[in-house]
């Protein structure tokens, strides 16, 4: 077990009616002039936006609002948020939405804290942030885990880049599972795929054993798989919504990586290129990428793939470890299909040309600083080969 830093400063208010606590929490954390940031229309339609505004009003907290964040959030909206916040003296960013809205808030928060710099420099890897305004969220989709994570993913034209920094970890997160009941099934299941992948990225490593961390990871994965199937048939099952929502935060707040080498992260990096070029739903893109990535790397990380097959996918061990590992990957594909998730480009609804594949591999290699991975270190030629396996 390797050494680690575990830092989760986010206060969580979880359960039915938690939204009504937002005014009091904002006061507790010192927000006096708040930008409420949201996405398309879901937060308006569900009434959650009005509930948030009422609670802030009751606490006497000034607020302005900015909607229109799209999935795979854009830098242009971030810039708009920075200008609006400056004009209104905003001192706290409140996201009402999912990963896209929270990430847009985090980026605005970086931009406000260091107005002398262009915020994109962080995502382009040109500097590290020295400060960040406070961020919090009212979560409406269980997926990205941004509500407790140090990560922030922004798209500039077709370049989708992540910047990770503890400065942006949210101060508080309000999680009412009932808010997720209006999600379309595809978004619910893509969210489950993303939650699982945040733990799987930390699980498929070559850095040795971690008994407790593995047990937490495997329990989380089995829980999400079970409840993803429940929600596929009964989207109004409160307990299933609650399990998945709590898992979304624990999968990406660092807990399931304590003691590992930091994780693999290549499925995510490969997917980010697909999101940047084709605007696919993040979790669905991950489901599509994973089986090909797994078949490409499993021999280099065999003990973990065998453990995964047996302890998570309940596969009966085969005659050889390779057989068991491959059976685990096949079982994962069957699970993705059972919850309506894709396992290749065609099922994801895209058809990249060979030139586009080469472009994505080159861009991915740039984002990785040349090469990356723990299950197996991948270079540009490996990335291109994996994309080709998805065809
Ligand atoms: O825009 P609205 O109308 O709100 O619709 C959204 C959006 O279309 C809808 N939605 C959200 N809550 C809803 C709802 N519809 C009905 N009822 C509700 N209660 O769901 C759609 C997807 O929303 P989005 O915020 O994009 O989803 P998600 O949470 O999956 O976030 C995806 C983004 O997060 C990034 C992804 O790359 C992607 O850009 N990630 C961020 C991470 C982080 N910061 O830690 C880690 C992740 O690995 C991920 O990369
Ligand atoms: Zn993700």
C-alpha cells in the first residue's frame, strides 16, 4: 500500500428536502453575493431553481443567475460567467446541476480569483492556479462526482481538457436523490457508467494490493451495478437513486484510490477526445471505450483483471487467468448492454474516419504529455490502436 494524501473538505447534506438548507449553508460558508449557475432547462422545469432562490432569499443572500451550460461545458460560457460575476461583485459560485455546471462554476471561480490571467492557461497546462473562489453545488444528476472532486473539465472549441487542483474542491454539496428522478434513462445509466469508471480507473493499477481500498471499491462497484439495473426498470426507486448518488461522490473524492499509484485514467483521457470531437455523453463514451481498452491492456495487469472478474463480476474462474480475465471483460459488456449502454463507436452513434482517429490519438497523447497509464503505459500508437478496436 503506497502512501497518500486524502483531502475531502466538502460538507455533504444528503436526503429528501436538503435543497431547502442551501440558504443556511451559504451563510455558514460566508457567501454573500452568489452566482447561481445552471444548465439547459431541467433545473427550471423541475422547480429546483426556484427552491434554491427562495432559500437564498430567506437567508438574505444576494444572487444573480446564469443558465445555458451545455454538457461538455464550453470555455465561452465560463468567460461569460466571469464577466457577469465581476460586474455583480460575486463572492461565491453555486452550481445547480451536474458535472458540467459544477465544472463551469469551478472554472469561473479560478478566473475570478486570478483575473490577471487567462483561465484557459490552466487547462492548457501552462500554469498552476494559486487561488480559487469558493464553489458549492445542488446536485441534480449522479455521475461526474465533481461535487466533491478536485477536477474540472472544460472544452475550448473541440479541445476538452481537465485541470485538477484541491483549490476547487467544493465547500458543500446538497444531494437530494429525489432531484434525479426527472433524468432520462440514458443519462441515469451513463451516470452509473461514469461512477463505476472513476473507481475502475483507480482499481486497474500495477501498484500492488490494498485490501481495504479494494473492498471499498468492489462494494461500490457491485452496489452501482445492482442499482443501475433497478433504475433501468424503475426510475422512481428512491433507495436506488440514493445509493447511486452517494456512490457518485465516493467514487471520485479519492476514497477508492487511497494506497494506489493514483490510477490509470486512460479510458477517461481517450473518452475526453471523443467528447471534444463528437460531443458524446461522457459516461456513454466511457462504456464504449472500456472493453477495447481492457482487451488491449489486460495481459499487463492480469492479477487485477482476474480479481475484478471474480470479485466484482462474479465470474467462475476459468482454466487460466487469461480466460478468467477475458470472461470478466465479456461480463462487463453484457452488463453495459443490460443498462442500455454502448460498447463500441457504432452503438455510441459515431463513425470516426481513420483521419479523425489519428487526430484524437495525437490530441490524447498531447493531453497525456506523451504517454500515460498504470494498467499499461499507452503511447500515441497504442491510443490509435484502441480507437480502431472500437470501430
Ligand atoms: O442542461 P440540463 O437541462 O440541466 O440537462 C442536463 C444535461 O443535458 C441533464 N440533467 C441534469 N440533471 C437533470 C437533468 N435532466 C433531467 N433531470 C435532472 N435532474 O443531464 C444532462 C447531462 O448533464 P451533465 O452535467 O453534463 O452530466 P454529468 O454530471 O455527467 O457531467 C458531465 C461532464 O462532467 C465531466 C465530463 O467530462 C462532462 O464534461 N467530468 C467531470 C469530472 C469532475 N469534474 O470531477 C469527472 C468526470 O470524469 C467527468 O470527466
Ligand atoms: Zn468520468
